[in-house]
């Protein structure tokens, strides 16, 4: 009787050790192993805009009249360029935000990526959420480049494009 009781205790201890081992293995994997899923990308160079960037291959790209449109089932990302008389990007943005009389919340952040000084903005309109947008701006020789989308679902794609964005004069 003692032997069968001891066997049961040994089996229970063995199962507890296996259970603890599995838990520790899962914890180790979740802490130290990161799974990164990246979609295939394409590279595009615009001679007119003097830019090159990588973009997810799920997008259809069209360049017309100095504007690039990246379109997929969720919406579009626009890349545009406009001339300005302002001598810096902050004055250009300040004037643009002041011209817009709608109440809005503007989160602004300065970034330097690939030797380009960007200003990232996320604009939210409490009374007009259809106008919300995320945009990256950069300034070169009295010209402002804007890379933007109003689609929240495309914000990660926009961020991915900016990471590989290059100005090539």
C-alpha cells in the first residue's frame, strides 16, 4: 500500500515539475523571442520630387503632377510637395494651423530620420473627426513635403514608409 501511495506522489511531483517547466519555457520565449512580421516592400524613386522610399507592396502607387498616391483597400497615403515663402517649417506649419479656424488638438513632434528633419503631427478635430490626420512634413529650399493619411488604420504603414524615406537632390 505504501508503494502505490509513493508511486502516486511521485507521479504528481513529476507532473508538477513538467507543468512548471512548460510555464518557464513559455515565459522565456515570450520575454526573449520576438516575432516580427514584415510585409514585402517595393522601392520607388521620384525624379520630379527627388525622393526615394520603400512602401508595402499591398499599395498601388500612382504619381501625377508631382503628387504620389499610395492606395489600398483601407484608403490612401498622399505624398505632396508645395512651394512656400516661409524660410522654415515651423513658421509654415504655424501659419497653416492658424488659418484653419476649426477647433483642433495638434500633437507635434520633431524627428530626424535618414538625415531629414521631419515634423510629425497628429491632428484631431473634436467636432469633425472626418478631418483627423497624421502627417510628416519636411522642408527643403522653400519647398514643404507632406506625407499624410486620414486613415487611422494606415498610420502604421505611414510610419513604415517614413522610416525608409530619403531625399535625393
